[in-house]
């Protein structure tokens, strides 16, 4: 029987479902093609091409949704806006994906289409796969793991691990590399008083790639203990060497954190891999793991699912987030949930000059840029529906008075037309007030390091006030206020001119010309208001970033397209390794 006869027996709903299924399969294939390039980028040291791949893969989803939607308009005509038609399409589509790995990805893609077609506010259970009902999102497939034989000793097993990698032949002195990893393992086990006999070594087979590094991810266990094992490798002129060994929660969690760019790892079942990763990072949020594995849209679905489920089982009210009120954003949260919501104000107070669209452009820039562990990953949401009664009166009043472009009332609900969701952190200025001096010193050192790391990635925060930085659970300082963010290469870093006379010294306004992109690093320390011990701590560790020369040097490096690296781990162990 020919294909035309087969198609004639399909209902319109079946054909539309098939077209959507084919569109997602096409997206998934292209996603995998880009992801698999990471191996070649690592082997050939094609770092700039790897950075382009990262952006291409991020942009792929929206492009494929738009392409599929354009095809559906031509295929469905006027019926594209008919709910009963889409109900039938959803039923047919559900049948097509029943045996697919990661079938929740297919559902999320379907919902992306319906939300655009109908401009859905909240959830439309007539045409959507309802996010709160996604059954279990961690795929039932088997994680792609390999157990290495440790009967002849762990060092031998580590040699086998390194040799099994696709670029194992490029490793410089595998025996020495394995011995270096073993020394680190022995050192940690001895420090913790654990039996050094390792019974099991189990590693995920796919390699995790990010920027210039490859990561081997797994776990090891012995008598009464189990630890993560992550080995970072770098590829230099002399070959591939081990750069770091990570075996603690403190090291591994931030590697998969919300301020990191996405891994490129070729997974047949992402959900199964997420399930494995949660065994080495217990309690790690599922949405963050999906996101950091490159499935950002599924991460949004998971976060929304968590949010709605939490609202159903909690009673506390949305209230203003901790810290100073923003001039660009209204920021609010639930005390019982570690997420903040950011809604753009209708008008920005002086001296802010950005427009609403410019602010949104900054968030889009961060989404595509290498966040180097210093920029929080902000997920963009539209047309959310919440009970109006779940908002404190003060917050409700401000949203409806100062964010009318982003919020409106619909019956007993508050509709949030547009917002960003981020992980909640303690504002740095609040942290410095509340922390003991030792913790405050650590935070102010890391604040300076955050500026350095961002600068190495060609990012200048613009507004350096302490309130615009947060402190994570691991004590890491992360920037989260993007309205004045720009590239280092866009700035003109200037030395502060010497005053001409005494009158110049006491003027409230600069007596010299200041261009729109001019930056004077020498003014920052007084501007930040650091006092006494914290001022001295900053100067001891970061005095050079208060000089224009430091920034001009970085700017020249970026303009020359030099590769400047920010590692997601400490390299303190590197001298002991291969």
C-alpha cells in the first residue's frame, strides 16, 4: 500500500500530531548533533567554535518552535485556533510518544506550541499536557553507567577509566594521571577516617564537556561510605592531563549549579542521567539538573511544576524579597520557597536610563553568555496565574500600581504577564551586616573575585553596589542585577583626572567631561562604602581592579580575541597530578 493511501486513513488530528512529533524529533536530532561536536572541540582544542556551538544550541529550541508553528498555520488554517481540534491532536500525540525516552520533553514542546497559539494564561488543561501532572519526570530508563573492576586495585581501575575515554590516546602518561587521582582519593579518605578499600567505581559513560574542560562523572563506594567522583581534564599542547579531582558536596554541587553554563553531554535518556546525578548530589533540584544538562525548556517546566505543587501545599504569602527595593525590578518571594520573582517596573527612577526592552535584552544576553559561575540563570516566564489572596497587601498594591505592563487582576487571580524566576540568595549587603567578621571577610574577597571572573568573560556589571550581588548557600558571590550590565570591550576605562585646584576637590559633580561609556575604577571603593576591616580586606586582595590599567589590559585581551578562562573549580591539586 502506498504512502498516499496510508495518509488518507489518518484523521486531521493524527496528521497534525505526526507533524509536531516529527518537528520535535528533528529538534532532538539537531540538539544531539551540536552536543556531539563537543568531543571534537576538546580533541582539536577548538574553543572559539565550541563557544559558538553553545549559543547555537541554546537558540535552537525557539527556532524550531517557530518553524513548526509556521508549518501548522499552513496545515491547519483557521482550525489552528480551535480548542476541540487541539484536544484531539493532544490525544493522538500522546499515543505517539508513549514509548519515547524523555517523553516529557515531547510534552513540553507541544505545550510551547499551544501556549503561543492560544496565548495561554496559567494552564489550559483542554489543550495542554498539564505540567503539574507530568508523570514521573525522571525517566525510567537505565542510566548510561559503567562499573570498573577494582579487584586489582583502584589505581588499575582508574587507568582503565582513562583508557576508555574517546580521546584516551591523547592522555599524557595515563599511569601517572591515574596515580595522581589515587593520591587525591587516598588523601580525602584518610582525612575523613574512612576505610581506603574501594569496593565499587561506577561512572557515567558519556563525557561532560563545558568550555575547555572535559569531566568524568561518577561515584565510588566502600565499607559504609559513598562519595561522588568528578575528574576534570584539560587539553594543552603536550596532551590531555588531569586538572582536578572533586569528591565533596562543596565542590560538585556548584559545578552543576544555577550560575553555570550548560554542559554538552550526549545522553540517550536525560531523565535517567538526572536520576543518577541526584544520587551523588542528594536533594539537588531536578529543574536545575535538567537545565545545566542543556534542556533549559524542560528545566522551566520542572520549576513551574515544583512551584504549583508548592502553592497547593503551603499557606504563606508572596512578599517583597529581602534587601533594598530595586529601581528597575519589583522582587518578591515566598519564605517557604528558594525562588525569587522579578517583574519589570513600568518606569525607572533616576538615574536609571534603560528602557524595558533594553532590560529584557540584557537578560537574553546572560541566557546566551558563559556565566562563569557569577551570573544567576534567570528563567523567563509569561502569563502566570496566581490567587490574588496569596500576595501581601503591600506587594499587591505595588505590583498593580508600578508594574501595570507586567501584572493585572482577573477575577480572584493576579496575572503576571512577564517575569523572571531565579534562585533566591542572600543580598551581599545584608550578608555583610549579619555575618561574623570571618564570614564577611570571605564574602568581600569573593566579591572582588566575582568582578575579576566576570571581567575575564568580557562582562562588566555596570552597577557594582553590594545590593546587586547575592551570596549562595556555598558562600559564593553571584551577580543578579543586569540592567546596567555590558561588555568590558564597550567601556572606556579612564584614570581619574587630578583636580586643578581646591574648588575642584570639593565639587559635588565632576569638573571634567564624562562620556556615556566612561568608567573610573579609582572611584569604586568610596562608592561601595566599605569601612575598616572590610575595606582593608578588599585592598589586600583586589587593589589592582581599582586601577584603569587593569581593565584596559583585559579590554585589549578581549579585543585581540585571546582566550581568558574561568575555571569552575580550584586547581590547587594540579601540581600533584599528571
